[in-house]
C-alpha cells in the first residue's frame, strides 16, 4: 500500500559540507555570522570537531519541513510546504558535496538511491508520495526555498555592522490552509484575494490543502488596447482532487466599469483560467461581478491552477482610444525600503497594475558604487491609491521633510512613461537618500508627490521611515527628536493639488454580510459601544475586520455591527455570519449614511484635543474652503467675508472657516461640540486620511491625560522600557523639587506615546488596536471606565463601508 511505504528522512551532512573550510575566503562576514546562524555553524563545527552548542534546527527536528504536520498555519508556509528532507539524503560519489547542484539532488531522487538508517522513518500520505516521486519542479522549488531559509537566519547585531548586507529571504506571499469536509475560506494575507471552499467539497474524513500565491507581474498577452489586467496572476494549489463541489475565487480588482451605457455594453470584467503558468488561458463563464469585486466558480480543478482578472473591450469606439476609457481605473503605489535605515539607503517607488501591494518585495537591480548588488528584500514603508482616467506619463518626486536627510540630486524627480503603465507589470524607480553631516541617526518623514504630466492632477502622501539598526541608535534617544518630527507641518510643499471633494449622499447603507445572534446578551451594567441583542436578531456587519477589546471581564474579538439603528461591537462567538442573500429580515439592521457618520464620530465628544494643533492640521490638509464651509453649514459664506490677510492662501481661508465654527460652538456650549462637528464635516467630504491623523493625535493625547503616573506601567508593557529610560522621558518635565508634578505627568506620557506611535508610520489602525490591548491588560485599566478608544476603533473600521455607500466615483459635471 502506498501509504505504508517508508522514506528515509534523515540527512547525512558530512559529505555535503566536506569542503566547508573554503567558505571563509568567499564570505567576509563569516567570522561574525557563523556564531549566529545555526545552519552555518554546523559547517564550521564539522571542521573544528568541537561540541556544537548551536544545534542545527534540522538536526534537532529532522522532520520539521515534512507535510505531515496537521496543525500548520499560514505563518509556517513561507516555503513551498514540501518535504525538503527528501532532497538532502546521502550525496552521490561522482561530485563533492559542496558543488552539488539542484539537478544532482533530483537525480538522486529519480534513481531512488535511498540509504535507510536505523532511525524510525516517517509515514507520508499518498498525495505526498506522488508529489515526491513525480514533480521535479517541486523538488527544485523546495531546495531553493531551503537555501533562502538558511540565508535568513542572521544576527541583527552582526548585520548592523554592514548595512544592507544579507537581507535576502524567501518573499513569495504564499498561504496554505488545511480544511476538512466542513469547508471554509482562505485569504491571501494583506489582500482582497479569497478562496471559498463550500461544505461537502471533500468527503467526511478527507482533507483539502489549499494554497494561494500572488505573482505580481500578470501575463503580458492580456495588456493591450482591448484588454488590461486588474489583478495579479493568482496561483491556486489543491492537494486533493477527489472533490464533490466546485470552489469559488473572489477578488477585489483595481477597476470598475463606468455606468454610462456605452461602457457597460463595450467592456466587461472577466476571469481567465489555466492549468499552466504560461497558458493557454481560457475565459470562464461562471463569473459574478459586483462593482469592483468578481466571484468566479472553478469547476475544472487541478493540483496547480492559475487565474487572472482583466477588463476586456469588445471594440474601441471613438472617442475612446483604449479599454481604459471604459473604466474607472485605480493605480496603486508602494514605497519600499530596507528594514532599518542607514546613513545612505535606497527607497524604491513601485507602481502596480493591480490593487495588491505586498508587504515585502525582492529588489534585484540595486546598484552601489556603480556595481549591481545581490537581491535585497525591501519592506513596505507606505502606500497610496488614486484614480487615473487613462495611461499617462507620471512625474514622481520625493522630498525629505527632515533637514538631516536629503535625496540625491539626480534622483529627486523621475518619470514613468505611459507605455510602462499599459504593460500591467510592476514599474519601479529608485531614490537614493543620504544623511548630511555626522549627526545621530534617526527615523524621519519624507513627502511623495505624483503628478500627471498632461493634467493638473497631483497626489501626495507622507511616509515615515523605520528606525536605524538597533546597534546604531537606542529607543531612549527618541524624545529629543520629537521637535524634528513636528517640523513636518511647516515643511514646504512643492505642489498644492487642486482637489474636487465629492458630494456626500444620505442614503441607506449598503451591507453585504450579516450575523444571526446565537444567544441573548443584555447587560445590567451598560458598557458604551457594545451592542445588546436577543437570540435570533439579524445584525448588519460593517466589514469583516475584527476588533480586539475587553468586554465585561476579558479581551475578546468583536465585529462592528448595526442593530436597531445603533452601531456597536458584537462578540464574534455569539453570532453566525451569513451572506446578504441568506438574511431573512434586515429591517432592524438598516441605517443611513448620515446616521452612520454621526454615530461613529461620537467618541470625539469626549476626547481631549489641542485646538492650535487641530487648526493647523486641518488648514494644511483641506484644499477647498467652500467644500468645508458647506458641510459645516456656512454655505452662505463668500470671498467678501475674508479680510485681506485671508484672501491669498487657501489654507488661511480654511483656517478662517474652522475658527468661525469654533466661535459658534463656544457661544453655544450646551448644544455644540467643536471637535465632534469638525470630524463629522471632514467625513462628509471624504477626508478620511485627515480624520485618521486627528483620531490618532487626540487618542494619544487623551490616553496620556487619562494615564497620569500609570504611563510608566504602560511603557513597560508596550516597549519594555527600563527605569532609566522612563526617567529620561520625565527629566525635561521635572519641577524645582526634582519630581514631576501629578498634573504635569501627562507630558512624559504624551512624549512616550507620540514616539511609540511614530514607529508605526501610516498604520494608524495598528496604533489604536495595540494601544487598546495594552491599556486593557493593565492592572487597573483606564479602559474600564473610559471607552472612547473602543469607539475610535469602530470609527476606523467603518471608513470603508462609509466611503462605498456615501460617495460616487463618477465626478459630477460642472
């Protein structure tokens, strides 16, 4: 029986590492890294014949990479989930171990030169055996993944001595999940790519392993005048083809067909499918499209399948010139850089032909001193999406907002050609940053500007770099740099975009997912922002993201839901999630967009803020005073209302409108609250990025005020600060008696939280969520009575559904 065949999975390393003494001649970092890399240390120890205190992970767990593990999750699947051990058995005599190629190992497997040893072998299932015996390509991928894994086991301390060296590691975004006959869903991390496996897909007792992988460059044959790809090439793998039900692929794409009749008739979003990466691809008929989301039913299943989504036009009818004229096309850009910054480093601006922006990217064409560097894995520092009506030449410029850093002169401005955008492939531009003088290394912020050359359209966003390598700078020194970070506000903007803000539409909320309450939850002690419900209630769920927060006693996971016109959290385990089609009675869970905005802004009625900071932030981030005045109820205002000082600059006019609203709220304190009304107004003109920034700033300030002297406990939990580091934050705020007054204790707390949050860059959701968890875990948590942080988590999780329901992509004609 195939299931009972036994393989020798032990590795004989002696022949493989026969000539290891030659390594030190080729690797200048050998002496430092051999002590920190368990794989490399084995080689060194085999020559010295000494006891090895760094035991190789492959010796300690020889079956670590076997597929037999049943509790594997996506974190364990960065390799190709194959039996690497089988590749590494006793080497043949015809060549020395160190010069073995992948082909040699494949020959060994093909010729079945197995040399059983006394250890107990491991059983493998039938599908594993077939894969091991027949798939040479799988062996090749597994061997290469293993090589990448060994190269990633490095010591950060040693790395910091040689900036940028040895950051190579496996970077394919790849998730593998094992499902039983009950089915389930598999999502590619940080993406809108999902595979839904229905119940009964496989027989009871059987399992299905589902693998998902995104290949960033789609097939070039689908990008021309009549066709344009709007997703990456998706690789889908199945371990079990003994199936009863089809599976569904769901992808959110980077385009939406325009609503005009001609576009609707002439173009369509379609899915192409193939069992081979190179094709040929066939168009699938079982597709359902809703706006920018497509769901595809896959019937003809294989062990490895490939799918790509494209917009296709039947023909181009003037005035249209290509398929882009029939769609609203979203362009996604990412800024990538090294894990740690150094005195001189490269940032890479990347344009994607789809809306999937990976968290890591391998860059193969980095140059240093005129020479090509080895491939380096870069981290995602920041991202942005914008609407581009048609392929056009783009001008990209990066401007440092910190006087200590500059962009190399010849790299300050670069162009991306229209033809490059049409290909659908990744387009990259490199920008070299360097530090001025010999100052202390620190993180900083730079401005990214994208200008469409043939129009006045300008997009811009800020990116925060990571910290220097741990050896170069400590956490204790960060408070000194707070002032530098605040200077960003006054940094000169080269180009001020002309923005047309969308019209807010008060209409019923569009909800796709619901939950049915499995039990009744009524609380004697009412808790703000938590829903109460009866068994059988249908609750509208605003998105699939979960919020982690404490309930009555312990931390749980919650969905954001709507019931009886109230928005709040519902415990994930208390509801059964159903689709829109399955929901029977949704009358109690209906809500208008106006009510949504007013409810999610409620925390701002109780948050502490610094008026001058709010004023300057809003005036510099809103580019049309009329749009703001209209939603604030000042539609009667005209240019005559401004004095000469406000006449020239748009920011001054915006500031004037905000000041007027502040005065009116101050005159009627009982009925009007300044920050609440301002946030509602900004949400109504779709300034979600600005709202996110104000939310983070006010939460950090309010948390600092609420914490007082308890900030020391939080600093220990969040950043593992020592007593000396905590004192360093408090020293600038000590009084004459050498201690920080209780009423002044919010200042070191604010300095710490501001610095800690800056480390997250643009990930404001992570800042709020991690702060919530840390506060919840304190001995006497302030969140027991102060729940506004939970309210802001609801706010940021509702932004997507608000934008989808309140604003139309189609621009109104003047």
